[in-house]
C-alpha cells in the first residue's frame, strides 16, 4: 500500500512532492487493536476517484480516503506566516496572513478540482505591503462580540476518547464502563450528553478525600497494564490479587485504616458552597436542607436536574414551596378538587386533589411536558395536562378508541395497542383524530409481525371471525386465540369454513390433551 501510494504521488505530481522516505504510522494508544490494516483504497494502483466508475456518496467517501492515504507519503508543505500589530492609543489590533510557498501534501487535498492551482491560491490569506511605524487609515471598524463557553459535557464517544488517552479501559470494556456509571446513578443521558448527578459529586468527593490513590488516573492505567500482563501470562493473577487487596497499600488495608475516619454526615453532603442551603444525599436521593433541629427544612431535588442548573433562585423556590405547601393553580370545575403544582423526583408535575382522597387512592398526577416551565402553568393548562390520556375518537376501521397521552418516552397516540410518537410540530394537547390516524397509518409494521389476511371465511359457529392468514411460518387459519397451520398441499384460497372449523377443533383437542397429567 505504501509503495502504491508513493508511485501514484510520483506519477501525478513529480518526485519533489514525494516524502524523502516511506512514512509508517503507529498509534500511541495501548488499548488500540492493530491486527488489521488501515482503511485505504484497495489494490495496488491507488487510482483517484475520478478514474473509477463511482458517484454520489460512494465517490465522496472514496475521495476522502484516497486523499488522506496519498497525503501520508507526500512532502511537507512550506508556509510563510505574517503578523501585523497596529497600536491605537491603548488598543492593539492584530492581523495574520499565510502564504503557501510549496503546497506539498496540500496538493492531494485539491485533487479533482477544475483548477488545483487556483484552489491552493484561495487558501492563502495575504496582507498588504506595510512598513514598520507606518500610519494606516481606518476605513471601517466593526466590533465583534465573543463569549467563552464552558467545556462541553462528555458524550459516550468523547468519554471513550478521554479514557483511551489516559490508558484507562480497553475496547472490550468501554461499553461496560459507560453502562456501569449510568446504572449506579453517577450520570444520566440528556440528548447525547452524559450529565453527572449529585450522587457522582458526593462519591467523587469521598474517594478523593479518603482514597486518593485509588482514584488517581495513573493508578488505574497501571492496573490496566497489570491486567494485560496477566492476560499475556507475564504476571500471576493470584500474586497480583493478593498484592492488590492485602499489600501494604492494598484495598483491604486502606479501608480498615480510613473507614473510622469517614464521617457519614460529611460524606453525604455535596460541597456546593455558593448556594443558600446544603445539598445532601439521602436514602431516597438528593435533597436540600437548611436550618437546625426544629427549624430544619428539607426539599427533594428532581433526579433529572443537572447540578449545573441548580441556582440560588431555584433553591429558595423549592424550600419555600416545602414550607408553605404546594402551589395551588386553581380548582377543577368538574370535581371541585384543588389542582396543585408540585416538584417531585422526576421534575415538576400537576396533581388533582389531595393525598388519600377518595378510598385512599393516589391522586392523579401528570408531569409537565418537555419545554414547559412551572411559572407558565395556569388553570387552563393544568386541566389540559390532567385530561391526558385524552380520547380523540373512534378508529374508522376497528371502531376502537384512539387516544393521545404522555409516557416514559414522550407524547404518543395509541390505537389497539399500537403506539406512535408525537413529534413537533404536532402537540399532544392539540392533536386531532385525523392527524392521529395519519401517524398511525404511516407507522411501519415491525418485521415479522405483519399478519396478512389471505381469506375471510366469515363468522365461527361459536362467534368471532375466522380468517386464513399468512404468517412467519406459512399460511394458517385463525379464530380468536387459536391458530392451526395449513398442510403444505392445501391452497389457502380453497379453504372452506367447514374445513377451518375442523382444523381449529383438532388443534384445541391437541392443546387440551397436552395439558393432561399422567
């Protein structure tokens, strides 16, 4: 592959574009699997995309791979950078320019352009000729605002990349690591981001305060290397485990030494010092606490609340609500019961009536929809939320009810056990029957779940439709919950009601016989 790439460079651009010696690249990652070749153009000719009978996305992908492969064996580009600084009273303006003196491997990246030289020239950023201490005229001045952003939260992909760079984990364990931190409640997924929880802050704080060695990145990377050595037979597993648990700085030794030093009250507190209340981790999750003894007020925090979103205003609101009781939105005209706006473990919600009302049943509760703010909830909106799941009407084919509601995975419409998600611009509180029918009709059937009707035979003597259906394993007759396969030599269209009733009766007899005990 290297020789093919070098030949292609010489043929297309000449010897001066070729690197002095063949380049070979090797990853620095200990966990990388290098038993396979890099992704590259196949064969020994290394033909450019325009020379092959391909088009569209296939051509674009091949072109990208070809350019990167060929560029690895090309000479370095030579560039000239120019910087100009202009002083105006106490302000300093800076401009930078770049000129390509020799394109080198840049030449491969403009392959396929109608005019490669012009494409390279377009990459230049030239500055006008200026002299030291020259006075320049201001023709235009534009102020461009710029705000810094906090580092982005990890996604699964960026977390794996970070683990790999630190030598932690291996390709076979990355998925387990990501699943574990979510299952233990250390983070949750919000869109594609992994959001740390209050529990994660408390656990990290405890480990860093008392078991600093165990959460040191170097310790974990060294442990990974030791496990690799065990897998390769260079180290004995029993010897390593004995040292890990019972050594001078082993896990068992450290736990015995430091367990007595851990104050459970301090360990359960999250160290956010800029808030007007303590954040603690309790048996039922994170909560706010303020005051002492008889004056102490506590309020639960929603599990779905990112710690970064908790501010002083929200703290005051949650504690005030707990002291004064839930906010009453209004009275439900139909039942006369009060409608409350509350905050629970899963976020804000509306509640109809009080706890224990009416035969000790739990009052109806409905979570606020995504994007809704508690301060926007009035009586009308609360009533609409409490109406969910709301009936939209009867399905014209089955006569069964079509409803709109909100579930674990968001808003939906449902008919006869078939659920379809409601996505913007449709809204669960506004969608009508006609649109719901469109969504239901557009839902693709699951593979293997379709039951194509080959023939309707009519009403069974005991009631209920009898049909010949085409199933996964061939045609069969169906009546309610009883199915009987058709013999291979029987044409589904030739089956009569009498034959179907006989086959179904025999199938029922076999079922009953199979249940008898000897």
